[in-house]
């Protein structure tokens, strides 16, 4: 029987305020911890299942969810909902546990209200939930129901939080449930068959997270995986619905939503890396020419060179060369005059003072 607003639990000082959600296996209530005066969430199995012959299995599954969340709570991960009480039983042996109340909207309703999110904002939320799944997978827990309705955005800090581990499976258990939101679930999660072991691998969460990203950036629910598998329905490429979507994000969505699980990345970390923009190649450093060139120039000349060619001298160098040539011309002219004067003087000495010629030659040569 569903609890009504104002109902007070017998085993805890909690009072029911309203129903937050009801699924095939459980009901969540917003309640108030009367002793602490804080809002909380209480989850119980759906009482409608009590007449089901498999009810005992559902209860065990419920207890498993509580234990899994408690284990994950040891990490105090900011993007995983936290259990704040141990398992307790109410009337009719109905098991319950309490969790943090997270004020805010689900990503599904956020997109319904605002329309498709920007690529930057969508990636921010998806990467936060991806980091939560890394922790889950590290503990051997596959969530199996990661879709926008199970991702809440905190009103106080705009952070994404993953909730509802109701159909989570462990990688080393033979008990699992075939369920999930069909629009976001891969076919192997929905269809019971001999290959159901595939529904307990990380590829299931990769598909559901990629499908969630598809919804965030397009505003449209993707074609269900089961329809793509058995009815040959095509998934409309996300870039057709959002022309501004980058190629890397479009390709990452397609890789994560491959129909066959073996074609998806085998870990959430590898898929998250596909979301990173491609790294631009670094330009190669210019090759240093080994050709030696000889440049005649002053101490700090301005010389422009071409690869493997003779240097091209600029205007100042040209003026310098002109000045140098003029100095050389004057020097040569001076030497020519000096030589002529020397010859004329020697001729005079030889004629008038032949005895002193040798002495004079010595002086000039010196």
C-alpha cells in the first residue's frame, strides 16, 4: 500500500511528504527527518509486487541495491547519491532505506524545459556521471539504467548526480533483471537470451551514457537499441539534428551506441577519452642549413639570406662596400704617386750624388 503525505514511519522518526517516483520494482518518497529537520528520500519495494510469486527475489534485489549504494558511499563520490541510513523494516516486513535528498531537476526535464544543451554543458554533465561509473565499475557494479531521468542536477551547485541503482548488476553474479528505459538501453539489456551475460558488462553503461549524451545535444530520444537490432531501424546521426555538433562528439556518440556490444569501447575510461577534442599536430622545427656562407660585413650587419644561396646585402651593406672601394682607390692612388716621387728622386740623386745612392736606397726600402 502506498504511503500518503503525513504518514509517520514506526521504526524511524520520518514523515512522508510526497511520492517522487514509482517504477516496476520500487517507490521513492520525499520525507522529512523529524529529529534533524532535514529533507530525505526513502525508498521501498513496490508493495504491488507482494502478491507476485517472485516477490522474495525482488526484495533481495532491493537489499542488494542498498548494499551497493552503501559500498559506493564509502568513496563519498560527489556524483553518486549517498545512503544515509541502514536497512530497516516497516510494517508487513517492508524493507526501506534512506538517501540524501537532492533538490533540482532531472536532466530529462531540464532538456524538456530548456531544449538541447550546449555541447560544453552537456559534456560537463556526462563527464561527471562518467567519473561516477568509473568508481562503480571499479567495484564490479554495472548500473544498467543510466538515462537522463536518473541523473539529477543539484540546484545549489549545478552538479550532476547518478541515482536509482534498482536494476544494477554485479559482474560476478548470475542474478540480474531485464529492464531499463528502452529508448536509452541496448538490446542485450532488454532481451532475455543465452547472451544475457553481455548485459552485465561495462558496454551496457557505455551505451546508456552515450544515448543520454545524444538526448542532451539533440533534444530527441534515440532510436531504441532493440528496434535497431531486430527491426533494422536506423539511428538518426546526431549531427543531422544539431549541425553545430563537433565531429569528435558525434563520433563518440556513434561509437558508444554501436548495436553490438563488442563494437563499443570496453571501458568507460576509453569512451570518455573519445570525447576529448583531437590534439592538433605540433609544427616541426625548421631544419638548420649546414651550408657555410662567407659574408664580408661590419661587426653587426643586417644581412638577409636565402636557403643555400649567396647572401643578399641590404642598402647599408651596399653603402659600406662603396666606401671601402673608395678608400682602396685613394690608397692605390697614393701609392702610385709615392712610387712616382720615389723614382724621380732616385733619378736626381743618381745624377748629382752617385756616391750616396746606396745609402738612400736603404732608407727608402726601409
